[in-house]
C-alpha cells in the first residue's frame, strides 16, 4: 500500500530528476512552430524565384511586350 500514498514523493523526484529538461509536449509544440516558419520561408523563396525567372524572361524578350522592332 506504500505506492498508493507516495504520489507526492514521486512527483517531487520526477521534478528534480528532469529539472531543466524540455517536456515532450513542449518539444512537440516547438517543432510545430519551427516547421511552420520553415514552410513559410520556403514558400516565400519559391515565389521570389518564380518572380525572378519571369523578370529575366521578360528582359530577354526585350520588355513587357513582344516586338520585332529589332529585326
């Protein structure tokens, strides 16, 4: 019956044993936040690259309109 009445002692032991360590739920929430930021940055980079590709193609054509004045 000793284990039934020792709940407070177990909690104290766990608090001292794992003091300063990140809990599993804190770790999971931190990873979710990091992945969220990472996917947003990746999407922004892809959009920037697409814009750059369009801009370079436009420069190669000679502007916004396709003309044959250079012929």
